[in-house]
C-alpha cells in the first residue's frame, strides 16, 4: 500500500526527532564491524594515509630533501618515490 506524502513527512519528522535527541550509550562505539565494513574502513584509512604521505613528500621536496632520502624514509628506492610522487 502506498503511503501519502503527509505520512512520509510525519515519519521523517519522527526519525529526525529521534536522531536529534539520541544520546549515545557506552557500548555504541564498541560494536564489532562486519568483515566488509572492516575492509571499507581499512581502505578509507589507507587512502587518507596516502594523501598525507603525498603531501609530506611534496613538503620535503620543497625543502630540498633528495629522492634518495625520501626513499630511505619510506623503505624503497629514491627512483621509486620519484616515479610515484614527482609532479
């Protein structure tokens, strides 16, 4: 059965009120993640770390740090760092 627009708006208002008045309980943030959510979270964190690393490398290069030194810092060759991060 289709619901009327007023029914949908009433439900949306009810949900909005529940969200606005919600107070987190102690265990709300300790629930285990599903395996797929754990993978998604790890991917997000990796993406953020890669952005941070790229910015740090740009800053280091602006300060005349050599590609060799950067490679040593991240455990690879200077040439590999240059190929990946050179602009």
